C-alpha cells in the first residue's frame, strides 16, 4: 500500500529511538562526569562513590519519583520540600514526646503527606485552579505548620530511627548502602511498574498528553489527577522520613528549595514539563547527576558551595536546549 | 422494503438556552445499518441535537428512546456505555501514546491488574486489519496524519460494542483519498449493522454515503428524506429556507484582468511543505488555488505571507525583490493573510470585537503609536456595518459571536489595513450559507476596487465562481495555472487535479 | 438590565470585587484590633502610620509584581525575579563597598546603573530563551532561578556585604516630600507601566500574544521583540526592588535577599485576577494583590501571633482568594442547583510559544 512509503511513516521509523534520546544523554553525561572525576581525583572511581551518591540523595530520589508522576500529568508540585520538612518535624516532635512508638509515627507521617497531596489534587481538579498556585499554598501551609510545631531544630534519639540511620548493609567488595537506599530503590521499582503496567500509570501519560481528550475517552481524569498529587504527597512524606534518618533531627528549615532540586532532577532526566513524555529511569539518572555534581565539588575542595547551583543551572540550560532540539526536529 | 425498528427514536425534543430556543419539537429516528446525515445551516440545532442525544445537555421537553427503552444519559460516557459513541471533528485522542493504547486505554487487557501489552498490541493489530487501516500499532499516534488519527478514533469508538456511531464533521480536514478510506470503513460498519449519524458540510459527501437524512432549520424539524429522493438543489433550499438568488447572482464569470503584476513568486519553495512554484498575481485579480487538502495550498499561501520562511526562490512585489521572513514584513508590503484555522491562528479569546478588529493595524503601527479611541471606534463602526457583523456591539467578547461573524471580524481585521493583496485560506469553511454568500460577494467587490485576492477553497464551484485565474495544486506541487474561461469547468479542474496537469 | 439584583451581580462579578473585599476585611480586622490603625501623622517631616508602613514595606513586592503581571499576561511566568533581586542588590553593594567615599552620589549612581544594567541583561536573557529558543517560560526562568542564587553568592563571595552610604540608603529607607522614597518609586513605576500598556498600545499587543500567540504572530505582532522587552522590564522591576531591599538594610545577602519573592509576586498577580494562562491582565488587581499580601504580614505582627506562622495565614488567604475567583468553585458553592454545562472544549490546551 502507498501509505507505507509516505513521509510520515518513514519519519516515524527513523524516530523510534528519539523518545529515549534524553535518557541516553543523561546516562552518557553521568558516565562522562564520573570518568572526568576519575581522571582528576584519586580514589574517585570506586563503586562506593556512586553508592554514596545514592546514600546522600535517597530522600531526593524518593521525592523526585513523586514529582515525576505529577509532571507527567502536566502538573507541578511546589509543596514537596515543605512536606519533607513537615514530616521531619512531626516525626521528631512526636518521638521526643515519647508516647508514640516509631512505627506509628511513620504511618502517621505517611498518612498526613498523602492526605495533604490528595487534598491539593482535589482542589486543583474540582475547582480548576492552577497546580502551581495550589501547591504553592500547600508549600506555605506545610512550612507554616512546621513553625507552629516549633521554630528550633529537634533532635531524634529514638532507637528505631537511629538504627535505621546507622545500619550499613554490606555488599560485596567492602561496599555498602544504607536502608534508605534500599527503600528508595523499592520505591523506584514500584513506581516504574505502576507507570508501565497499570491503568493508573497509563492514565497518567494520557492525562499529560491531553486532559480534554482523556476525559472524552472516558478515562478517570479526576481520579488520576488527584492520585498523582497523593502519590507525590506520599513520596514527600517518605522522603521526609528518610531525611529524618539521615539528619536525625526535625527542623522547619530542612529541605528548603528541595522542590527545585526535584524538578531539576526530573527535567535533567528527560521528562517534558508539559507532561505526557518521560521515564522514571531518567529521573533516577537526573538525581544521580545532581548528586555527582556535589560529590565532585566536595572532592575539588576549593570550590565554594554556590558553584553547585551555577552548575545545576548550566546543566538545566543544556538539557532544556537539547529537549528543544529533539522536539523541534520531530516537527 | 420493511423498515427495521429504529435503534434511536427522539420525539418532540425541546431545548432552550437563555434567550435562545435551540430545539423545538424535533423528532428524529435512526435505523440500524444506515448512514443518516444530519443537515442544516450553522445554528440549525445539529450539534445541540447530538449533545442532547449523548447526554451533554439535558432536555426541556420530549423523550429519547434507545432500542425502545427510554433513556436519559448524564454524559457522553454513559451514552458510550449504552452503545452510542461519538467521534468529533477534532481528534480527541492522546497523541503521545501508541496507536494500540489509544484504542484500548481505559479497558486494557489485564491479568491481576497488570497490563498485558502483547495481548493489547495483538488485538489492536487485528482490529486495524479488520477495518483495513494500515498502521503500526506500536508507533505513537502523533506520527500519523490527522486522517489516520481520525480512523483510529473510529476504531476505538466501534470496538466498544457501539450500536450507534456519531461522526461530527469527520471529513472537514481530510483529503479526497482519506475521505474515500473513511467511507469504506463507514460502509463496512454499516454492513455490520451499526447505525451511523453523519454530520458534514460537504453535500457531495453526504450524497455519496448517506442513505437518509434529517434536515433542521432554526431548531425545528424540516423533514426526514431518503437521500436518493431529494435533489441537491431542493436540499439546499430546505436547509436555508430561501431562494438561492444570492449565490446564483455570482454564477456569471468575472472578466479577465490585465493589470500590472503586483506579486511574483519565482521558484518559491520550502522543503517538506511545497515544491518550488512560480505564480504571478496582478492588481485587482482574484487568483484561486484549487487542490485537495494537503496538496500544498495553505503552505504556498503561508510562504507568500512570510508565515513560514521560504527555502528557495525569490519573491518580488511591484517588481522589487523582497524577503518576507515574518508576517510583519509581509504586512509592511500590504499583504494580508486570513488563516483557515480561525480558532488557532486568528481569534484572540478574551479580547473584544473591537480589539480583535484593530489588532493587525495596531501591530503594524507598533505599540508606541496607539490608535486614538475615537479613531478606533470610527474604524470599527464602519467595518461592523459594512460587513454586517452581528451583534453590532464592538465591546462584545469575540468568543460570543457565531463562526460566520467571527470570520467577518477576521476579514475586517485585514481590510482595515487596506491591503493590496489579500490571501484568504478557506474563508467560507464551516460557516453558514448566508455568511458564505456575503463573503463571496465581498471578495468580488474588493477585486472590482483593485485589490488582488488569493482565494483558497476546497469547493471548486466557489473557486470558479470568483477567480480570474486558477492555480491547481497536487502533491505539494503547483501543476497548472489556468485562465478561468468558458472552457474551465469543475470537471476540468478535477481532471487537472487527478492527472497532475499532464494531460 | 434593570433592578438592583443585576447591579449587585455586576459588582460582585467584577474581577476586582473579591480581592477588594479581602483587603478591606483585613484592614478592618486591624482597625478592630489596633486603636488608630488608620491614623496617619507627620513626624519630623515624614509620614508615619500603619498604612504608610504597609505601603513602604510592600513597595518591593509591588514592583516585582508589576513586572510579573506583564510577563504572566504574555502567557509566561518569571521564576527568576528572586534571584535578580539578590544579584542586583549584591552588585550595587559590592560596587559601593569598593568606593573610597561611600557617600559619593556619582559612585552610588554608577552602582545603581551597573546593577540595573545587569538586571536588564538577565531579563533579556530570559526573554531570548523564551522568544528565540522557544523554551517554555517556567523552564527557561527556572535556569536563572537556580543559577542566579549561585551567581549572587559568587558576587558577594558568600558573605553579607555591609555598606554605609547615605545616598544609597535613600532608595529604600529614605523620605522625600514627607513620603517614603520607595513608595514614590513604586508609584512612579506603576504610572509608567499603566502609561505604556493602556495609553500606548503595549497592553493590547501583550494580551494578543498571551491570548493566542500564533494568531498574534500572524497578525504581524512582533512577538519576539515584545517578549524580550517584557522579560527585560520584569527583571528591571526586580532589580529596582533588589536595590530597595538591600538599601533598606544597608547590606546585601546573596543567599536570602528576595527569597521566595517570585512566589509572592505570582500570588499577587493571581489574587489580582490575572490568569496564569495569559491574556487579559489587571494592574490595579496586582496592586491590590500585593497590598493584601503585605497587609497580611503586618496584621500578623500587630495581632501578636508568632511571625513564623505568617505562612499559615498566607496559605489560607491564597486558598480563599483563589477559590472565590474560581468559577468552578463559585458554581458549586453559590448556585448549587445550576449544573454547569460540560461543553467538550477544544483539545488544544497546550499552546507552545514557537520561535
């Protein structure tokens, strides 16, 4: 049939790998940065350096996973950093009170994060207010709640939390990870499964591709949109717990600006901010790249911390331009 | 032949909106295994009737029965579950997903909650094969043309056990080959016993595919007819309810023009859009561009206006070579372009009629030289009156106007600039017959006053009626430029399109 | 239209009605709590009073929100204004701290010129990314939002630069003709913006680009130039706000100056009734929005709630105002009977600004 040779069909055949290009580029970038670090610093090219990136950024990884869901629907969640802080604050204050056992605290924190997310999702959907504004209000709310609990840092001495903070899970060749990394990886795998193999996941992509279309196709748009904010809220709360393990304290000023890191990781991972296109693997790579920048700067020693921000900005610029080129070519 | 029982029967349907009676006592029935056309001018109540049937609107009076049982759907979804699927003019699918997903999303084959991708692709491929749609079901939908996307939408609609399929202007952006493919699918579905409700502005298509038709006018039922028993002229008379004098007065051909060339395109082209073409437009001349959709008509016009940049060739205006890199540059040379896509490329929603009207003039002057309020009112008043724009309230929001009146506002936006060349891309598509006649008359008048017009239309009759010369496009190439003399007929044009001008 | 009901509805339906009610409510609450809240007096030739303070402390936010209004009206957003605030203050203070005589007027003017020049360049950079490279505004300005903080800290070398310059102090902390100088600057810029947009035709062209970018381009609007101008103007406003903030405290803090001011500014614009999707904008609404945010902060101080909880109230006000402005919410809350018709809107909600 003639149609088989039409330009559209030919263009499509050539375009099949295009959707993987951003992820591939991020992977290459990570490898290149790792190699460059290896050339420049002694003792850089070890498995433990990579694992340390995971250990130091497990909470960011979990938060970024939630953010990926939201961004895939074409939304955004600015509240994640504040919800992380709120989670550390609630954990620390309840544990300091002494009457709450650690598991109950964890469940409560996760529930609060999820409910907060669901509530924001419901407002976004039912009252048709932009996610940017609603989650901004959520951000203020969560931060404000932190300060109502207390304005000082509260340290955590609960045995369960300290155990989770200090346990080393030994791998081969003297390499190790923390329980948080394990939790983070489980979250990543579960999320990838949900996105690829469940209706919820496919609906997330469909809503990101066109909300009106999804509605007319009979998809549960309301449920999907509310669910992604719920997922993001859950992930933020979980990220908050992981941060409590990492810092062993609760503080209203924890995770200031983490929403930016999470968004940056998702974008560097190749997910389009307009929604509908992107992969969780990209987000993982994005977090790793961000983490590696910090590692390199700490290896450099003389570089000041603000260079991190400048580098992240430059990377964002490069990746955004790359995405622009790729989507521009496909037109 | 004994008629089967109607699958859909609507009786005495009444629907009011604030200030408007949209439907008044309309009866309608749809038989299984037929293609039924719903005919009427814009505002006749076609889309309201469809929306009432699919539960988008509730009804104020009357009853709706599906297979003999009274129904009242709360929305399109419920209607779909009951077997009434709708495919709209704008394809409402998710182009970022694969073809297979677009067919099955929301009802994917699953095992223990896990989507069975292989099974889904297999079933999608089988469905596409059954409907003879040649696509790779794993490719993203965005990689296919609008026509294929539309067929995928139909495939999705019929795969959910549809008994009734509503096609709301499915052909308005398809070319002839694609329409043929669509009709083949429609016939196949009809053969399977599905009732198809078909809305189209193209009379020829209606006569080709529809078995029966229901005609509406001003929200009232005019009648139900067998297509074979109702001549086209009578149908048009029933739709517009008045004599065709307005249209027929233009039937005489315009005399040829011998003015100086205003604009000359030499080997102007753009890769992937239009092959290099050469075209001259004289002062006061109406040049028609005929060709199927996708033949490069719009693409050629966009190059002449600088909406896209030309890759090759030169353009001269008044004998001087110019480079039109942006629409701004074209406007500076007094070239105007009224896009076929009114909503996406013309209207500024949220702004008033007045603001929409003066936009091009204000943009040409730049923001540092504002038009005084008095001058604005004078200009707007003049053009609202001259083009008979209704309602004649310049401070009305543009989205509150009907399609025909919006189109007139778009025209007025450019006429204010007093262009020397006016490019009109499908100016009469999707508007009612009255507004259509007014716009055609306006084009003739403008050309009499010395304005050159490039007139693009899918309706060959319209092109012939208005143009002094006709450029014919096919497969992104300008294949012929013909003088509009007595020899030139719609048949001759169609032959040129079909043969590519080789004959 | 006769009778009182349509008139009442016309008033409650006015886009500035709810923001005005909220502001009035907040002010009245203050009046109830604090005696003489509305009183304004002249001391040492300066205007004093709570209302004056609201205007004075609100001036930087008003400035940033003004620029933000125009950006949002084009369908864009500028996340980088907070960073520009920090950069501009940092550069001005750095330049003044290097002066032999910190009170030299020419020296201060040079510093101000440098800072505002850099702000313009940064704004133009944002505009180029949006208009020329065709990057989504939220992403394009995210770059400078992240990198700009680093840049500001780079300028101050991570320290807080303290200066002692009387002429510079005037910008944010001084008075002129009994009025706070900052308020005068804000008023002047408001007048300028209103003149450019409503007297001249900048407003119409901005709304055309924001309402339908492609239609604007095809109508011959020079969208590219327009966008670059608007983003540069927004950064300029942010730059002036940065000078004001750093002048008020006579120091520059690259890390914290203008932190989250972009969010407050966006809030002010949205509270003022300009939609984030672009198109129609309202400068008056933005001013109301900024004043609401500032009054809220003041209120919290006067009623003696711990200042840390300001954020809670902010969240509350944002939610209330946005809900009141949401047609969907109003339909549900006020006319519960009337179900809004679910019209299948066109599916092209993603309008990309293409270069």
